[in-house]
């Protein structure tokens, strides 16, 4: 943000674009919400990783186009604009240097994806291997990982892992209770009597998830909602990989929907911009790109099912 401000881009706009784009991390694999959904629904992690790739690309392209038309409103003449390369040779040298520095870090997602889709190790094993790889890169490649930083990272990881584990434990108990009491089936029956049209039911599910996303984080939403809606979706013959992609996009949007949006709180604090002003600047990205992408993911199953079917086979993905 500070560097782009030197180039004449207003701080609030740069922060809004970054905060709106933050949930691309949910869509471009590997993704924690995708793994949580697969754990709850019994679907293939590899299939759902692939199912969110195209929605992620469409979202990125949409943001790029919107940025092209919006950015001129949020620029100013900067008096301290940094010097940029003026010739192709200088630009190539700059890109080459930056790329060379980034190679060790970029090896991590490559290692994860090649290992999972190449059948070398499972997603759980990929997490452990990636952790060891990052430790080695931090110690020996960049030489920036100290004992103090490692202790802080481990402390944060243990806290996040403990919270997720407790949520999953509580969610598992709740799921079994709801199943034994027949609540999920009653919800399915009620929705089917309320709406006979599958597309209206999917629309209502999206509205419900968006409402929850205004107040809750993505993982608790998945743990709460997935066990309730699975029987209904199976009754409607909705492909569960497609459903997973739709739900991951939806809980991702929750990161940027006020009043309790994590990206707005973090972005406002780190960039030192008022939360109200940041929220207002983010709204075009929400209404003109994110919500249309959600609707495309919901009503165009090929967007999420075609790629995993091609790479993993129809037997893994199922009919859609």
C-alpha cells in the first residue's frame, strides 16, 4: 500500500482492492474451507480444489476489468514517484532478479499441487511436507527465520489449530445429534414444500449463507450448514462437488461483507484508513463482480465440475 501510494494510487482504493481480492485464497488451491467441506461431506479434496479454480479465475478477471474502469477516480499526482526501468533490458533484469528471489517461495504451492494431483501424497501429508519445506526455505534460502519468529508462528498455528479442532469436534457432535433427531430430513422436507423449484432453493441457500457471512467466519458456517443441507441437496440431485464450490465462494464473500468482515477490520488497521470509507470503496467489487460470480458458480455447474471431471474422471465428480 505505501509503495502504490508513492505511484499516485489512493491508499483507500489500494486497500479496498486488496481486501476484496483476499478470498481468492479460498478459491485457488490449496484451500482450508474446501478441505473442511470435504471432511464434512465425504467428497474428494482434489476434486473440490479443482472445482474452485475457474470461479477464482473469473473473479480475478472481473476484478481486473472493474479496476480498469474505476482506478482513474482514485489516483493523484505524486511528488515522490519512484524511478521505474525505462528500457526493455532494465525491465527484463528487474523481473529476472525478482523472479529469482521468489523461486524458493513459489516452490511451496508447486510442491503441494504436483504432489496431490500426481498421487505422490495425500492432502494431509502435503500440509506436513509443505511445513517442513517452508522451514527449510526460511532458514537456509532467505535466512530470515529466527527462533523468535518460529516461536511466534508456532504459537499462532497452535491457537488456530485448537480453535478449528474444537469447532470440528462440536460440529461432529451437533451433526450426529441432528441426524439422530431427523432435523436434516425435516429441513429438507420443509424446503421442498416451500419451494418446488431447485433453482429457487439454491438461491435461498445463497441468501442464507450470505446473511451468515455478515456475522460469522467461514469455517463455523460450513460446520453448521453443510450437515443440514446435504440431505436436501441429495434430494434435489445437486452434485456435491458443485455444491462445495458454491459454498466456498459464498463463505469467501463473507470475508468482505459488513458489518463483521475480517478483511475490512484487518485492512483498515494495517493501511490506517477509516473502516466506513474502506467499506464504501469495496462495495462495487462486491455487487458488480463477487455476487455475479457466485450466481455463475451456482447456476452453471460446468464452471466448477468440468475441470475435475476432465482431470480426475466422472466417477470421482459424479453426474452434474
